[in-house]
C-alpha cells in the first residue's frame, strides 16, 4: 500500500522547511528508519527517516524547494507496487498537491543507474564537474608538500605526470632552474615577497553583490530585532579574578584525556547555573503583562558561532551536573551545531544564556537578550593585567563579564548581587567541584 | 649455511623442533605413513612414531578442533590442512576458537598451535582448489598469519611459529617447494614473527610482496635494473601482525609503490597495505599506489586462461613502470 511522506514538523515553531537533498533516488529500496532526505529549518539541518519499508516511488519536491509543514514530499510503495496516475492523484487529493509531471523515462533511469555504477579500478578518472584539485592544479601530495616548504605556487609550474600532474621531479627541476639562474635566495623563499602593487582601475573593483539571506540568518534577524526593540535592556559589567580558576583548570586537565579537557566556559556554565539557583527572578521568562514564569530547572544556553550565524545549545540542569558532563554535553552539542546537525532538544528550553567571545580576545562586550529569557551574560577574554592587590601592583589573571538584563523583570541591584555571587563561585572555583 | 629447497627447509624446521620438544606433534591427512601430500613429512612416521605423527580422517574441522584441544591441554600440535581451500570447512574452529579462546578466558588458555597449509594457484587444480584467500584469515585479530617467500624464512619463521604461545596459520605455497636457497643450519635459527624484510634494496620504486610473489617481484626488479631502475622489494612475511615499518621507510625514499599478491585485489593484502601507505606516508605520495593481483574471476582450469588470470612478472614490471610514469 503506497503512502505519502510529508514535511515533518521539527520543533514547535517550525512553519516550513527547505528540502536540501534527496538521499534516496526514485526506485531506491527503503528500510524502515533509513534516512531519505535532509531538511533545513531555520535552526538546523535535520535528516528525515523513512517510517516505511519498501521503495521510493516518486519524489514530489525538488531539491531546494521550500515547503510548508505536512506538505507531501514523496510517495513510497511496496516492492514491486506500481501506481497509475489516477491512483497517485487520489493519494494526493487530500493533501492539496498537484500530481507532478511525467515519471522519469526509462532512458533517464538507465543513465542514473549507470552513474551509480561503482567506478572501475585504476587511478586517473575523468574530471568531474566542480572537481576541486588541491593547490588548484593536479599535483601529488609529495609535490604539494615540497612546494609548500619552498613557498612555490603550484600555478607557476607545468606538471610532467599523467594529465599534467605536478610531481616531485617538476618541483626539483624548477628549483634547479632558479639556482642555475643565480636566484638561490629566491629558490629558498619563492613567493615570499609581496605581489606588485595593483593599480586601482575601476574595472577591477568588484561590483556590488546581492545575496539571499539564509533561513538561519532570517531567524536570528527576527529574534534579535524583536528582543532589542521590545526588551528594555540594562547592562552591568564586573571584573572577575580568574587566577585560581586557571590554576584549577590546569590541574584538572592534567588528569583528563585531550578530548575531555575542560574549557574556561565549562566552569562559567557551572558557576552561572549555581548562582542562578539563588536568583530565581533571573532564571525566568516574561509570561504576559501580569506574570513572570520562574523556571524550576536551570538550563544554561551557550551561544555557538556557526557558519553564517549563531545558535544557542542548551545544557539542561547545569546546576546538577558535574563539570565533566557539562563539558562533554556542550562540546558535543556545539559540534553538532557547527555541522548543522543539531537535534531539536539540543536547542530548546534554555532559561538563561551565555555568550562567550573570550577565545577571540574580546576585552568587553554586551549581548542582546535571547527571548523569552530575562538575562544573558557576555563573557570576555581571560587576560593577565596589572592589578592592585593589598596595595601592591601585581600581575593578575582577570576576566570581564557583562550581564544584559530585562528591566521589566529585574533591577540593577538584583543583577549586581547576582554578579557578586557569580564572583564567589568563579574566584573560589573549588565550590564548583562539590 | 646449506643450499636446500623450501620443502627441505620446512621439513628440517619440523624435524628439529620435534627433536627439541617432545610436546610437538603433527596431525593431518596423509602426514604419517604416506609422508605428506607434498612429501614434507617423509620419514617422520618412522622416526617419531604414530603418536607424534598422526594420520587423521578427511575431516578438517576435526583436525583443527582436535589440535586446539591438544594445545589447550599442554601439547604443541602442528595441524596440517592439505590446502587452504579446505580450511573453510574448519573456519569456525580457526576463527571462533583458535583466534578467540585466549582473549575470552582472561588469558588462562594458551594455544601454542600451528596450522600449516598450502595456498596459491597455477597448477590447474580448478577454481575451488586454487584460491589464495590468505587475506581472509589475516582479518581476524587473535590469529597470526605467516607466509614466507624464501627457504631461509620458511625455516626460521616455522620454528618461531612452533615455539610461539599463540595460534599461527602458516601458509606455504605449493609452487615454491622446489625453489632453492641458502638456509642457516643452526638448530636455534629463528626469524621473528610479524617483521617485514627488505629482500632487495633500491631507491626508485617500492615493490611489496609476500610468498610466491616475492621471487616474482625479485625477477621483475632484475628486469627493471637492466633499464637503470632500482626497485626495493619488501617481503611482508607476516600478514598479521602486519609490519609496515620497512614498507613506509622505503616508500618515503621512493615515493612510489606497487603491491603484489597472488589473490584477488578487492579487500586484499594490497588494499590494506596501500591504505596504510596513504595513512602513514600521505605527504610522500608522488603517484597513486598500484596493486597487482589476480583477475576477479573464479580461477579458470584451462592452463593458458589460468596463467592469464594470475599476476605475472610482466605485470609487476609494467606496474612499476606505470607508477614511475616511465
């Protein structure tokens, strides 16, 4: 019995999605649970699994198409089951989608099948469209390495290998040539000097470019504009002494394998979560004009830079979890976010967010509140700075953090107290371990 | 040193080890009264008697299973399987018992077991009796797989295998039994298991081979040498553990490699060795690694077709020229 597969609803606020890529072609057999397509929402790229076993009978959408939730995207059928156009129409009748054009011809199917046939053995296959050659030219890994050592641009060379492949011999010949011409210096440091100054003629300046705003960017745009225009932000910055924290981190990391090392941010997540426990009013959301929801759970969102935007992954119940678990969860979720493969639960339910630009060397900044939360903490770089301690000038490890808070929910004094409690955890970090 | 055939070298290794250690015994089809299908154990029955040179029924599962039991209880059996094609009948014993027992029982069980068998093709024995499935056995951790290419290595490696506390599949090649070479006569002459060996030095191209393909590679190297191309021939000798050090060291000098095996190419020894070259020496790759192997067909019986399907010296020579873009 043929069935329709529809655009899934991934997350409560998803209205439509983009069909990025088909992973099952028409005619491919399907096993229940196999991934058939990738869907992009404004939050992530998600894989759609087949709920049926059988055959991918017909695609109802092209790659790149934007479709509303629940729109049919494909028809799957049992092995050997054939559907007439009328039967397809009947199947689609309830869904409001027109039957697509004629099915793919037998010839096209044969070509598609041939394309899938495993490449024959042997090295030099024909060039594919869009093929990218390392170094811009066909070259062996050894040639590329030697070229890089001598800073030779491969584009300067002609390769003597098959189909113009640059091999070790070509580089050696080129270097010998330079030496023969008395350009030994150059032979050692080819390409080190700056290119001649380009003349600025109008023709060479690139034209303006209008690019489409990605779905993720649109979502960020909407949320940030809404937040910044409607939430009365106020900002408090405090300096934290981080010497003890840095020493503790170094000590702990000695015992941890490379892939489990703790970051400064992991400590901050834990410290923020513990401090929030004492400030339920900051772990809150505006419900409506007359209510604020104080969350029972402390779920700390961590902003992650991804290509073309940022996403906030959520470490749930961070106040309850040991540092190592926080570190692992955040690392795994951030990695999924960067690959655009987050799970809906990775990015839902945060009650307070942290934006950390410390790794970029930022000295101080303020973040925009991630609605419907009541506040966000902007964390800057840990730096060694001259400081006065007990009347003496010393070199101290310090970090600045700025809280942006919603003035409808809280006030300066409360936020300042929160920042002070945060100091008790960050400056005496053993408290984070017990 | 004495000049002897591979057959004599293997025979002397067995004889010396049986003289040295009375726990060592041989079991297999026709190994006793008949003296072995390939005459390797000729005279053993008269010298060591029926308890230490045991003729068995034609039942490979029973031969290997029995040998495993004997090894578990303190003997040092050498089980002989007439050809590796029959090892499939004993696959469960080899894979699920010999390769696993030591690991599954916390090291309490030692299996000082050698399974001697014969691989390879080229004698018109038909598709089912001419296979070179060595790589299949090398797939399983827990089993050592050894396959010598010279008489001296055959002797030294077999003696090491018999003295080893681990199960060893010792793969011989029927077409090499007549090949002669210089062999040390020292009764404690041992070659280490799991060490590859450079059989010929050269700086232009690395040829990796084992077993029957070693003499073939050396022959191809001589032809190349006549043209001024010096090939280094690395003999793997052991497929598991696989020692890549001499291969990688050689490749880092030559930047070009040809891997030769008598078996099929897909999922074979060449696949493994070339993958490791790319992993271990990617920055030294100057040309794609070439694999020379058997045509991917069940081997024909017809003599000319059979030779056409098997890797020849000419194929190795041509592959070397190709990786040199010569």
